[in-house]
């Protein structure tokens, strides 16, 4: 879960997750939304993937990225423990 918090600390990675909320995207589609190089986007995608926040799937010649909700659910469950303690 610590990797997820570290990944979420970067505004570019948070923006990528916001883009992926709407639909799965390939790296080129994601890169088109930013003023940075494709290798930089690939670096951010790699961090998101290694933290478990996104998954990738090959579709033809493209790799398509989508959100993996399992880590988000784990983080929310962790936060809910604090809310329950405060009541």
C-alpha cells in the first residue's frame, strides 16, 4: 500500500488516473493529454503499474491501460478504519 501512496503523491500520475476513470487508454492517447515526452509518460505508467494502481493489456499492437480497483479498495478500507475509530 505504501507504493500506492508514493505513486499518488505525483500530480501527473493523479491526472493519468483521472483520464483512465473514463475509459482505458493506450500510452499515446495518455501522452497526447500532456506537455511531456512519451518516455516520461512511460515512466509514470510504470510507477502506477508497479504500485498496483493500473493494469495493462495488449490489444493488437497497443498496450491499453486501465485502473485496477483492488488497491483503491484496500486503501479505502484502511481509511475507513480511522473513520470508525473517530466515532
